[in-house]
C-alpha cells in the first residue's frame, strides 16, 4: 500500500501523555538503579526475585515511555482514498466507501476512564466492545468514525477542518483501492503474534527459562567455594567443576531461548511446523538444563 500524501491532522495534546511519560521514566530509572545495585550482591534466591522485579519495572517503564511517545506522535491522514490513523507501530486504513458517518463523540455513549481524577490517554488507546479508541482527548473534543465492522474514536486538533476535508474528499474519485485493514511495523508484522499456539509455546519457553534462572540462583549459594571433583568407584578423579561454571547452565538456556525465539518468529510465516519445532526444542532444553542443574547439586 502506498504511503499517504494527503492532509495530516495532529491529535489534540493532553497532559495525560506527559503524566505517562514521567511515570515511565521514574519506573525505568528505579529498575535500572535496582539492577545496578543487585550486581554488587552475592548470588541468591532473593537477588533473583529482586532482579525479576527490576526487570518488570524496566519493562513497564519502557512500555509507558513508548505509549507516551505514540500519543505525542498520534496523527490522522486524510486523502482521496480514505482516512489513515497512525498510532505507534501500526497504521489503520479506513476507506471512504466503508465510512457510514462521522459524528461528534459526545452524541454517543462512550466509556469515560480516569485514574486519580486524571483522564488517561493510555486507557483510551484500546478497544472497548466494537469501538477502537485512537484519541488523546475527552468526548467533547473527539469524533467517532462509524463503519459496518466497528467504530473508531479520533481527536484531531481541529475538528471542523477535519470534517470539511472529509466532506470535500468524499466527492473525489479515489486514486487507490484501499481495504479496511491494519498494517503493523516490521517488529509486530510476524504472523506468530496472531497464532494462539505459537504464543503458548513462546510463553512456556520463557517461563521455563525464568524458572531455570531462579533455580540456579537458589542452588548456587549451596555449592562449596572449592572445586568439585568427581571420583568414580575405582577412586579415579574425573571431571572437575568450579562454582562459577554452574552459572553456565542458565546462560546456555538464555542463549538458546533467544536464538530459537528470533528464528521461530521470523520463520513462522514461511513454515509454521519449523517454527513450532524451534520453540518446542527451546522448551526441552530448559527442562533438560533444569534437571541437569538439580542433579549436579543433589
């Protein structure tokens, strides 16, 4: 689909976007500080749980920052073919032939969501029943695009000019044949994100890897600081293992997980069976490494 070249309308600015950005920066900063602090502590189960909390803080902070940036950059393009909603990693195309009408949002019943009395744009960029919220403003500054397959709530900075541009272009012949579809960026364009079985395998592999890391961090303090020497029944020495080498087990698990996830997601659109086998292999490896770590200690 060709890139839009029509009139661009920026979304109405809102203080909620700044609030989300500040909150995201605070969470991200706290997560990074905690992670740096944990590196100075000896490995233990408490360090693992604190590290997990640090990871989730950084992930949540990063998501809030990303969401705030998408809200700042939210825009609507209107040309002779239809309306395009540009939101973060995707673009929603709505051809004119599918638009029943565009009406003020205050004339229909829409959910009003607040957090501590502050209207949160992050909550609005979501789907509620058959309404997709792509707006940063309240109902008094928003419009609803009604189509046979659902509705879209938008908030162009100048509603009157947007309506005039829409009415002007509906009488023109389209230059392209649009379909009412959503186009994602390269990162989220993989068919794996829309495959329930794929998501279940990916989630299982990730959870098992987290469990492997947690188990090794819990067992690590029980290992002696001196080299562990294997002696067979004949009194002969075998393999010698140092304490730090025990950490190779979760490291190998993480490397294999990342490798298989990336190649599985990339290959899913070409051959689902191959992608499934890569993720199943990652699951088997995590289980095998966990059993191996347990047998080394006990």
